[in-house]
């Protein structure tokens, strides 16, 4: 389950994925900004980094994963 920003507010939906390795609760204060990896690596889809139990986790920005067309179709189905 994810919550994405839609034109009319937020929208909760389920997304099918290939696999899930772990589920974590991460506090907002534990999220660091995405560092610059240079011009060769696109970080548009990375929300930030979090350190959990001594390991670094990349956080996916779910609002940027779905295309505008996909979001429009989902909003139409939700109405």
C-alpha cells in the first residue's frame, strides 16, 4: 500500500511489485537529503537516505514513479 499525491489531495492504492526484502518504519528526522552523485546518476526518483541499524537505505519517491498519464487513469478510476 502506498499513498501518492494526486490533484485532489492524496490517494491510497496498492501496487504490485516483484518482491519485498523488508518493511521499515522510518522517522522523518532520520531521513537525510539525497546526495549529489554527479551528473551521470539520475537521482530524481530518490527521496533521500536513511540510516537503519548501521545500514544505509535508499528511499524511493513514490510520487515520481508513476507517470502523469498513469496517475490520471488512477484518479479517473477512483472517482
